[in-house]
């Protein structure tokens, strides 16, 4: 017999995961200058007054959103114990940190630059490291919150 509480929480984690990943993707598509040409023309037509393109939030929100989303997606398929929740947060934190640190290597940057996804540049960004840490902490706090997502 399937535990209804487990299924309900898994469903909520799955929905939250999909929403956070989609939010990060939509942010990239509609608000980043590297967007495809068709979307770039929409960007100029959309009045996006609430986005300060020089802010840390503008540069690091997708990192925050994706780490949170992938953490929720991962934990949706696991039995939720304190150690598994922490392991999921640490796993995705190390994935993000590894990616950011890899961008310090000229060899890695050259590999990304040679990819056919024209315009993509791998750059190290300290604010993305902090966004990763805050997202991992937010995930753990949400999962341990007394009103139980876990």
C-alpha cells in the first residue's frame, strides 16, 4: 500500500521542482541578452521595469531557481529523511560550484566557446556561488519546516 502522505508530499515536491526549473528557464529566455533572436525581439517589446539588469538578482536568479528546482525534483523520488534531504542539497550545491569553478579554466571556456550554441560564454561569477549556497539553504529550511513538506 502506498503511503498517502508520502505520495502527497512527493507530488508537491515534483510540482515545486518543475515550477522552479521552469521559472529559471523562462527568466533566461525572456530576460537574458543571449536569448534566441526571435525572443530577443520580444524582450525589447516587453516593458520589464521590475528588472534591474545590473543587479545580483538579475544575474543569479536562474542559478538560485535551478538549484532549488532540481533539489525538489530529486527529493520527490526519494524517501525523505534528514540525511537524504541534506545529501540532495549538498549534491546540487557541488554541481553548481563545480560548474562555476570550471569556468575559471581557460581550457573549459574554450570548449564552451567552440560549441555550436553560438553566443554562450562560460564565466565565473561569485554571485552565482552565493546564489547556490542560499538556494541549498532555502531548500533545507523548506524541507525541515514544521508544516512538513518532508
